[in-house]
């Protein structure tokens, strides 16, 4: 009889465990936000974009009126400019040379402040600088006399991420002994100020220097407002917030899965759980797009085999508004990278690696009208 009771109790326990597995996912992990998009799936099919020039590099896309700019390495130039003509891109020209000269860079990121009609290029040279280019006339990108240079050699730490807020202020992620997730750089007053946003409390007993590496990520700005979205590169953690003059408010955690870390005896760290590729961000004035590469860094090769495509590419995109409300989960018909919607959320552009030629191509997906 006792044996029968044992078998019955074990059977009940098995049922309970299976139920918990179903609720928490096949790996027994708790939900972290993706469940809010259940039932909102929407399939998208790609069509080709005709580009009248070889695509050398896949990168972020910047849309300005009827033009698009992206990093494409035309000979010794970083960025290429194309005019959009229906389903085609017509090459206009290239600009910005690699080097250490007054108007040269070794590495950079490009940003468009549409309220000021200014293109900003953040150069990641030691003792950094930025270029400010008025683009009310797009020909200015080819004319150095229209450019101005902002230097900030007093920023001692090399920043992981500098996102222009205006032509003189930046949200900054850097490294050092600060417990700040973000700081505010003002090039006018030459000050770096705390915004009171600390690293998330995940129980990690690691140094601030290590936290700055663990929580390095992507920052994007809403074009018409001082709203921002941040995505951690090492886990499924995304937060929306509003930036005031010196404070942050209206914080909304869109996805809430923090990396679990331990400190090694040599001062370095190890992420022991929740170590996954973060969501890749792109934004418009209406929506936030969170693309999921679906890579578990603890078993990267298994993730790649499961996905069936190269790391960095995506087939699932979570769409929400700037209040964090879920709208759609786009299911793409092919793996792509560097997704970017146009300014009206009419088309979703991306790069696709052709399976036979292994050369990058540009495609776009028609988006549903949800305004």
C-alpha cells in the first residue's frame, strides 16, 4: 500500500512539474515580457529593393525625406547616400574618410535629429569628437565647410555608447567606478552629470566597471520627444524612459530578464545565467521595434542550429507603442539584419544574405496600417 501511495504521489508531482513547465516554458524559465504579444502574430513577406550599387556592408539605415544613408564603404568612404524611388535606391554619393584628420574617423555611429534637421556623426576616436551637419540641404554632407566639430577631450573614459539628444548634449554609457547606467554629457558646460539611473538590482556582486560591460547596450531616441528606449546587449532587458533636464522619469520595463553574474577572483566577471542576445532596436515616432536574434550565449552553436540561420539575423520583431503597449509580433519570412522602418511605418527595410551568392541584398516588408 505504501508503494502504491508513493507511485500516486509521484504521479501527482509529475503532473504538477509538467504544468509548471508549460506555464514557464520548456526550459522552466519565467516569463519576462514576450508573453504579452501572444495572439498578436502578423506574418510579413519580403520583396526585393533594387540598389544600383554593390552593397559592401550591412549597417543601420538613416531615413531623411526621400533619402537613405547607411555605412557602405565606397572605396575609402564610410557612408553612402541613396535616393528612394519606389522600390529602388539610386546612388547619390559617399562621404567621410577613415583616418585621424580633422574630418576623418576610425569608427563612428550616425544619428539624425529631425527636429533640428541635423545629422550627427559620433566618432569613437580616443578623446572623442562629433560632426554636426545641417541637412536642410542634403548636399551639405559632401561639403566640409558646412560641418562643425564638437570636441569633448575632457571625457576621460572611452564611452561605449554616445547618443545625441541635441547638438550639445548626449546620453552616455561608459566605464569607470560610477554606478550609473546612463549619464548626461553636456559639451557646452563640459560636464558629465548623473541622472540617478543605477544599474538594475539583479543580485550581482560585481564591480561597477564590470556592470558597465555587462549592461552595455543600445539606445534609441523618439524623433519628436525626449523619450528613449534602452536594450541590454547581454540579456532580454529593455526599458523605455523620459529624459528631463537632469532626471529620468516614466520608466517602463518592456522586457525584464536580467543577466545573472559572478565575480571572479581576478576581478573579471562571468555571466552564469540569462546570458542571451539582447533585442535589436529601431524606432519611429509612433513605434518601437524589438528584433530578437534568439541566441543563447551559454550554448551558441545549439542556438544557431535551432534557428537555422547566422547569428545577428532575426525573424521575429516585437512592436509596441511608446507607452509599452504591445501592437504586433511580426513574423518575417526570411532571416534579415539591421531592420529599419521608414518614417511613416509603411515599409520595414532590412538586409538579407542571399543563400547562393552569399552577398548582402536589401529587402523590404509591407507593414499593416495601424496608425
